[in-house]
């Protein structure tokens, strides 16, 4: 690339929007030319996110007021449902990374079942590439529209796909007990996201009914070569960022936990953002906070034939905006790690 | 009972010791006559725990300085290992509730295997009753020495024992993913318990190697009628108090999640401290914080034949000092809820 | 009193309402006969506050549906503004403790200036007693309507009133830097109260414009005998409960910090809920959390002639519902500490 | 500069050491050639800080094992007291940024009084420059040894020095009420830094006796032109990072709060890391977390003649390691913002 990439961010008033602005601000090739937030149009981004105040950035506008002629890449961080039509209406010279769920499920019937209404842009969905970068790099490189994976699906699929693909674990009775920070619920003012309702406690939510289940199963089924159904139980935790997925699996006949560890280490040896920890080392979400890294740990269970696989990400970065920029880099032929090299902020 | 019960607390400088003092202070029949803390002997309890300052309580003493002649009940909140000999040396007119792990495992070989040394008081261990009150009330009532259950084992066994006892769930592939607050690690100054190392993150620890696993399996095996082995994976969370156990089970042939819910509701209908929530309602640790209550929730899984059982306790109360007082009440023939009627402190 | 006191709680769906329910549930003389929450009418309290589920309590009703004939005491935990007319309309046999700000300011002009509209029940306001219990016990005992003090004013006035009353500190340049937990903002779903917006940070708010300033100044002016104006700067902290007031004062000529400490110790020596800590000992909000206690510390400054006075309360208890019950006890001639003897829940 | 700057970090096993590694890792001109941690010598940094694992960095060594011949710059993050002799013994071709307090106080008697022993390297102290970069840029540029300011002194001096220098505020009765995150206490395993002892509460500590007081007064006295004594009261807060200084001042005759705001805005208009917020806007520590920025807010008080000045920093970055790198950049003639351009990580 010569020259800067001109970028529009749709939905800049949410947490994933703010993360895009934060990271693109220091991305050597990126220039933010438009940011939208319908209800805050006309205001500077610093009025919505004080930590972004005082920068040389355009004011917020409505989607209708974006001049698309000079835009190269659009990040779409709008709510689920409205996104389909917005993206379908964009000029085709604009490459799109969509952070909503709208283009993640390849099967329109599965979409309709879980989201309660028919998909509004079925043709575009066929074109969209599911952008779990480490798994689908070549397709992402060729895509015009990338559906950026959900946070839980990123944490669950990265360790499980290689294991299923290589038949190292059984595809029955996979348990994914996931723990998420509150930013996953977005910035909407909801009673359940209030400090006093979240701090100093934990609870499961959307038990056996969370919309990320079919997304996880889609990827695992592709890897296994046939339909896989999992238990996926998310929990809400008193922390802003981070997802830990504690995954309980039965190994295939004759396979050991060391084999799982070896397979994952080998599969991800050259991946800049995936770190398979030494055998029997537990990842901590705080050790990836603020970074695009994934940490994966593998343990043998005391119960014969079982293993425990743990993965940790920052839900707003590798689980959202960081992976989105990673996908943009791939789509544009830029170095994949450009603008994403920050190490975790700890403590 | 006429008159007050005279109580000694061994190990009053830890969190469970402080909780005993806090709750016994408002217990209508209790009088604290001795509190020990070897390194703080001579100081008032308020020097160790300012929230307990200014009360009419005796100063801390060493164990050797306790006058046992007037003591009716001894709560022992000492570290594992040293407890055995201390309790073995107490005069036999003293009833004992031991909060350490020293008398919990009935099998001396299992003890030696997990704790790394032979048990020092095997005869006394035979006499000791495992005090999961709702399960062993009659034995507790007749006991002189009660081994108070561990925090994780309390959270795991209360929902699982009735289900295994009634053959409603399979005894294979039970997964117990537990999340605990930091007070479970005690008040010792360890790097891993520092605020900066714990806040804003989560991680698993003692994976497949936690000492509460054999304690859980002991109770489940008794309920099932044969040896049961479980996956038990504890996680450390940024909260002071609370344990949530997320338990993943396969149901017996023909059994539904509603059946599990009905069985638990029925089993605990008359229990003052166990609340089985309406079907498909998730318990939150913050809704039992500061109380002796247990909340249990039951959900069907999307995966056929599977169910999810969730239980929440305050690890320092129902998981330690509260259950210890509950056991004392039972041992003395006092109303079981005496001094334990506080509702949860929320928010 | 023979028999139970029948109690109505108006506004039971907020945090102070829930605290009233929690504490009155274990109050030996209280019986809750009505709880209102207009938008949740018809539901059990457990639907609004799960930690209060399963108790033998009446369902929530609208205010209009309360049968006042059998009600002895009404706690009013409604929003500011609407309260005046509600209380003015109650039958006069009902004693009232109002937790809103509506009857706290004796001067209707000050009220109108800070609250933006004329007071709607000026006659009733004249009758109302400002219920800072330790300062106005006799008036509270004789009152039918008690205006329960605000949380910040409770923390600020208890240490300052005796010092001003005894002319030990100058009434100029009093700085009150206060830090509050988030529950002070109530349970309303506001962006500024979201977990992600509050955790891991601190900021001042309502700087030089908080409505508790005139309430504080009212009490200090009465103590000083002439108008006192203070700097009052509240800060929002990542904790659910607690207020710490750090108060910076200049001492009167010849007075030392020891004198302040002696005066406060002496003034509060017989008060069951006020604990003046040893000289140069700092109170911590966590050491009063969950209790009706106040802790006060006094330090000399390095700057000659200055002192630092620190006070800590639980904003929902001594700063709201606990003091309200304390006032009820006084109004009814019950022992003042009845139902309020819980020690702090720490950790 | 052509080529990389070779850097040694003494004391890499503490939080400020880890922050240096984190930031220097992405600094375009920096190459870390040595990291010391006497008790962890021989281990990789990832064994001490897992978030730094897997990087191409040298193993930890003892100070004695550092080969100084190729080292250009040394960051010294050792405990106070031992630092003096270590730095005095370094070869003089090494430029030094010292993060301890050892060279901050220009007056050896003040040092001896507050630190309890005579200074061990008085000559070197005369040479050392106090590196509050925005105030002493020219001296830093010429220095071989820079004493990096303390966290509280950075937060307090940046807003106050211009105001005193321009005689806009009185130098009497300055109150600095500061609130700090726990990382300021370092990574040592102390009871007072445990999660359970810090979360959900606040308290003042080192009241009128904190060692940062003379450091603050040194800078303010220089600005005022004569000795200034302040009230400085630090508080410990349940957050990892951040300092908020709430500063209460009396203005000089005829000066308004707008004047203070104008003066600070003007003074810092060209400073890349200092942001004076719009008049009457409160800074939040979370809006500078993870960045080298300072945010400053100015408010008029209701009390005539008084104003409130608030400043927020990340104590580990602008209050320690970030400012240290900023100073290195200045000392080497590199662009001052190099490697320091990250925006705050929020939420």
C-alpha cells in the first residue's frame, strides 16, 4: 500500500467502536475519516469517550452523512439486525469488517431460528467470510465482507478446531464453561450491567440459550466434518474485559493430554497472536488484557481419558476490534500484526 | 439449654475466625471466652480486625494459655496439619467443630496421599462426623467432634448428593467448574492473593489437583453406593466472598431436567438454609453473600440428556463459619437457625 | 410495646428499600405489612431482589393499594420531589421516616433554590424533625415525621457538629472531600453507574454543586450559631457501599488535634453506633460495611494549626436505612439498637 | 540516533520494571539487553510476569552479572536506599533514569530526616536532575542521571507549579487529597495489599507522614520562591492503577477559577502528554489508564475565593515508567513521545 487507508467506523459510540478508534489511532497505515453515532451526531468523540478527547479526529455524524467516495474500509459496529441492510447498501468499493452477528451464521435458517426474523441480505451473507483469522486467513485475504467472529466463539473455537480437525477429541459431550467481563454486554444502560449488580459476585446467564452457541457449533462442525453440538454456558464476572473458556473434553481412544498440547503448540507455532502455554499452565485473562493475544493451556484430567483446555482473550480486542483490524490487515495485504503489537496491560 | 454456651475459637486471626466472632457476637446463646492467635497473643482482636474493635471480648492468647475448664465448645480454625494434634489433646468434655481439612477424609490412606503425610490422630478421625448438616444432621447431633466441610465440597455436594442418591444422574463424566472469591485463600500475605494480581481477571488453579476433589468424591461415592470420580476445576475470581459451582451432568435414562428440579425442591423443601430456585433460574453468589443460605438452580441443556445444576454459597459462611455454627446448634440441641438468620447483604 | 409494629415501605424496589426489608426481617418487633413499587406491583419482592425471595412477605403493591388502617410506621424511600405530596396525604396515625431529601431542608427558599421548584408541603416540613439521631434524639422521640439525613451529611456532620459546637475548629475553610460507593446513585439504569464506567477508576462529580452541601451547611450552621459555608466535593468510587469523608479543618487558637480527639471521644462515649478510633487511626469504609456503625479518626496535620478528621459509614445503612430504623426505634420507645446490632461484614 | 539504544533494567521483577519492559518492547529505538532481578536470576521474565512470556528477551540476571560495556541507558527500578550505591557504582558512559526516591530530594538533610539514614552518594545527588519532564525539560536533556519523580508528586506538581509560579494561588492552606490504586504499593506480598483487604473500601494511610510530601513541597517551594508546606493525604483505593489528586486552593486576591484554567491551558497548550480539560470538567483516572497522559480539571468553589483543581494520571506510567521513558527520549534527543503514544485503555 502506498498512502493511508481511509476508514469509516459505523457505531463509534459503543465500546467496540471506541476500541477501533483507540487502536487505529496508532496504526501506521490507518486514517479515520468518518465515525458515526446517530444519537450523538455533531459531537466530538471526546464528548462520548473522554479518553479519546483532544485528538485530531472528525466529529461524529449520522450514517447517512458519510461520504463513501473516499472510504477504503468500513468497520461496522452496529447492533445486530440493523446491520444487514446498512452493509447491503454500501458502495462495493468499500471493504467491510462487520463486528455484529449478522453475517456470521452461514445457514439462513439457523440465523432465523436464533435471531427471530429472516435474514435481510441473504446474497451478501453468502459472500461474507467468517473471519476467525488464524483459521480462515486465505479466505479473509480475498474477501470484500468479513464477518468478525463473536467473542465467545473466538475463545472457544481457536483451541477446539485443531483438536476436532485432527480427531484428537471426541465430538460428544464437549462442555464450554465461559466467563466474561461486563464490556461484552456493551454500553447500554441496563440494570443488569450496573456496578452494584455485577461487582463481588458471579452468575451464569443465557444458560443453554446464548446466541453464540450456534456460531461455535458452526465452526466445530466444519472442523469435525459433521454436526457437533456443545454445552456452552456463559457467566458474567466482575471485570471489564476478558473471556476465559474452560473447556472439558473426552479424548479420542489412545490420545493423551500431552498429545493435545503438542498438536495445539504445533498448529499455532507460527501464529503471532496465539500463545500455547507450557503444558499444565493456566492462562489468565489479565495476562492478555489490552492485547490481541490468545493464551491457551492444556491439562490432563484426573478422570482417565479426559482433558481440560483453557483459553483466554480480551473480549474487546481479539474477541472484537483487534481481530477486526487483524482481518483488515489481511484483506489489504498489510503486515498482519500492524498496529496490534501492544503487550497486555498488567496489572 | 439454660445459661450461655462458653466458646473458644482457636485461630481467630484468620478470616474464618473473624467470621465466627462476628456471628457468635449476635448469637443469643453464645459467649466467647477465649480466642487464640499465637503470633498476636496479648493483643485485642480489634488490633487484628478493626471491624471487631471496641467489643467486650477477651484478648487473644496462645493455645497453651486457654483455660479449658469452662469451655463448652471449641471452634478450631487452624491450618491443616497442626490441627490433628491440637484437637486430640483437648479435654473430652469440650465439643469440637473443626474447620480445617484434618478430619474430613474418612480413609487415612486417601488423607496421606493428598496431604503428604500420615494422619496423626487416626482414632479421633474415626469418631469425627463429616458435618454437611443437611445430609448428616442426626450424626452431627450425636457427635463430639465434627469435621466441618470445605467450601467447594459444600457447594458441590448439596446439589449432587440427592441426585446421585436417587439415581437421577449418571455417576460418570460429572464436571464441576467452580469459581471462588479470594477469601478462600485466607489472609496469608501471598503474591497470588494481592489485589493487583486478582482484580480484573480470572484463571483456573490447582487444575485436576485440588485437595477438595477427594472430599467431594467421598460424599458422592457414599450417595452413589460405589466410587465416583469427578472433574473438579476451581477458578479464582475478583471478589472477596462466594462460590459458584457450575455442574454439568448426564441424566439417567428417561430422566428430565424437570425431574432433577423436582427432586431437589422436594429434598430441600423443609431446609431453612437451602433454597431451590424456580426452574431455569440462575443463582448469583451475591444473593447469598453474608448469609448461611445456599441457592440452587437447575437448567436443561440443549444437548439431549444433559442438565446444568448451579449452586451458590458464601464460602466463609455456609462454606465455613456459618455451617460451623449451624453444626454447633445441632450438637447442642439449639434451634438450628439461631444466630444465622441474616439475609444476604446486597448490593 | 406489646405486639409487633406494622410497617409499610414505600419504594421497596430501590436499594434503600431492599435494605429496609433486609434489616426489618430480623428486627424482633417489626412486621412488614405492605411494600410498594408502582411498576412492579403484583410481583413478589423476590422478583425484584432475588436475595429477598422465598420469605413470608406480602407482594408488591401500588401506593394507592396500601391499606393504611393497620399501619403504624411508614418508611418512605421514594424519589425526591414526589415524596412531599405522598407523605402529606398519609393518615396522621402513621409515623413516618422519610429517606428522601424532601423534608431535610428547614428553609423553603433553600429547598426551592437547590431543587428547582417550590416545596409542596411547607406546613408538614415545619413539623418534620431532621433525624440525625445522635444529635437530635429527643426531637426524634417526639416526632411524627422524621426527615432521615442524607448519606454524605451523616458522614460529615457527626464529626463536625461537636467540634463546631465547642468552638474547637474554625468555621472557615472547612474542606470535605468525600468518597462514595455506587449504591448512592440508586438502582436506576444510568450509563454513569455501569460496571465498566465505574470500576478501576475514580472521579469527582457534582463539584461545588451537590445537593447535600446545603444540608451539611444547615447542620453546621446550627452548631456554630451562624452561617457556615463549606467546600464539599463528592467522588465516585468502585465499590458498592461506603462513604469516607476526609475533612480538613483549621483549629481554633490554642487547640490541638488531641483536643479534637478528646472532645469527639467524650461526646460519643455512650453512643452505641459511633466509634471514635484511637488517636491517629484511620477508619476504613470496609470496617463498617453492612453495619450501622460510624468510625471516626483524628490526625494532626504537619501544617501547624490544622487537623484531619476522617469518618466512615455504610451509606445504605447509617447513611440511609439503618439510621431510619434507628429513628423508628427512638420514635416508638424501643431499644435504639434493636435489629441493628450486626457487626460489619468483612472481608 | 543511528542504531538502537541498548537498555538495562535493574529491578525487572516489580510492577514498574514490567511496565518498562512492556513499553520498551514496542519503542522503535529501544533494545533491552539486560534485566536484573536478584532472586529470580536465571529465569525468563515470563516466569515472573506471564504476560511478558514468549518474547525475544534476555533472561533475568543479578546486577553483578550485567555487562555494562554495551549499555547506553539504565533504568533503575530498585527499592529506595539500595539504589544510591548501585548507581554510584555504574560506569559513567551509562545514562541513568532512577525510578526510586533516592535522588529526588536535593537537600541531604531532608533526605536523612524522611528516610532515616544519611544519603550515601551526596555528590551524585548534586548532579542528578529531578525529571518532571514538562517542568525541567532542558535540564533533563543535559543530564546523565535523572531522578524520576514519584507518582503522587507528579500528579500534584503538574497543576500546582504553574499556578504558584504565576502567583495565582496562595501558598498557604493547600490541601492535596490524593487517591491511589494499589500498584503504587508494589508487588511485595503484604497483608495490606491483599485483594480482600483492599476491595470494596477506601481508607487514608500515612496521614501527614507520607514521604512524598517533602518531594511535593520541594517543587512547590521552587515555584513559589520560598518554602511552601502542604497538607498531603493519600488514600488507598480498590483499583490497580491511577492517581487522582483533588487539590483545594485559595486564590490570590482578584483571581478567578477561570484565570487558573486559562493559565494552565496556556502553560500546557503544546505539551503532548498534558491535557487541560474544558472548564468545570472532572478528569477520571480510568481515562488515562495505560497511557502517559495527565488530565487536569479546574472548578470554582461555591466558597468565594476558593477553587478546586483535579489531576489524574496512571501511577505506573506518567507516575513512573512512562515518564522515565519520556525522560530517556529527552536525554537522547529522540522525539519525546516515541513509544509513548498509546491512548488510554478504557474500559
